[in-house]
C-alpha cells in the first residue's frame, strides 16, 4: 500500500521546478482523502535540500559510509578517546567537503544548478547529519525539504525538515556495561598497536644498526688492507732509499778520486809548462 512517505519520495525525485504541479496533480488524483490532504501539504524542497536528497538516492553507499564515520565519532566521544576523536574529526571535515561537492555535481548533472550559497547549505546539512543521529537518518531518508544546521550542543532542529513521516528510530544506545567493555577493548587494541609500533621501531633500529655495523666492518677491512699496502710500499721505499744512499756514497767516492786525479793532472800540466819555458 502506498503511503505518504512513498509519494513524497517520488515527488522529490522530480526537479524542483516540476514539484508543485506534480504534487497538486497527485493530490487531486488521490481517492484517499487523508492521503490527498497530506500530499497537498508537501512543501517544495529548497535547492540545497533537493541536492542532498538526489545524492542520497544516487549515492546511498556514500551516505552510508558518512554515517558509519559519524557512529565512530560518537563511539570515540563516549569512550573518551581523544586521539581517535581528533583523527576522526579531521576525516569528517574532509569527507563532508568532498561529499558536498559530489552532491552539487549530482544535482547539476540532473539539470539543477547549485549556487555557492546552496553549496554551503549542502555542506552544513551533511555536517549536521554527522553530528546528530536524527539528522543523519533524515538525510538518509532522501526526503529533506530544507537544509539542516547543527547549532552548539542543542542538536539539530528537524521541525518541518522532512516530507512525510519521520525516519525509523535509531538503534538503542549501548549500556554502561557495553560502554565499559568497548572502552576496555579499545584500550587493549591501542596497547597492541603501541606494542606493534614499538616492535616495528625496534626492528627498524636493529636493521639500521646491522647496516652500520656492516659498513664499519667493511671500512675496517678496507683500511687494514690499505695499511698493509702502505707498509709494503714503505718497506720497498726503504730499500730503494738504502740503495740510493749507497749509490750516493759510491758516487761521492768516485767524485773525490776524480777530483784528486784532476788536481794531479793539472799539476803535471803546470810542471810541463814550466819546463817548456
């Protein structure tokens, strides 16, 4: 049996410019007076709301992943897990900006232009969906008629935000015992991650030390080989020095003998000249 939610979803799938005429025709054709009255009361969606609805219809898996991250954020908040909460919050901002661009692209592909102001409303709506569980279910329903906004800690005002009835209620929240068990499990998982990281760091340090040791041993071997080469060169040069020194002494002796021989010859020359005179 068709209910108001079904009718609202089908009408909201139309471009906003066609909504009013299609709604009035559908209400006029309805034989169920109460349903016809409900159809007639449906509001035309804003451009931002229509873009979010179109995105929810076309990319339900993206909305599902967004809400999974929102659940993880709430769990981290309940578990007082500061590091995880900060990391997930960064992911949330990045994801919301990307999904807002995707939603605008889906709308424009359907011939519905999204202005810069409407694009900001889309981003605020998706942010509200991640911060407030009820807003998240409203976005996933694909029946928004106006944008949403999270204001402080007051939650998101959903009055008049949906065409048709409210989305299904959220699953029951975790009990105190479940929260304690989840926190203990997260603490154990964090301890495992920390231990694994420590082991990984230690293994990296070991590999670095082994590499440095190998380099040092190779350097020592190279230097020892170089020293041996230099010692052999030194011994050879010592022998060459000794030989050169001995050759120098022999040459000095020959020089002295030659000098005496020259002096003697010069004496004989002088004597011969005297005799000639």
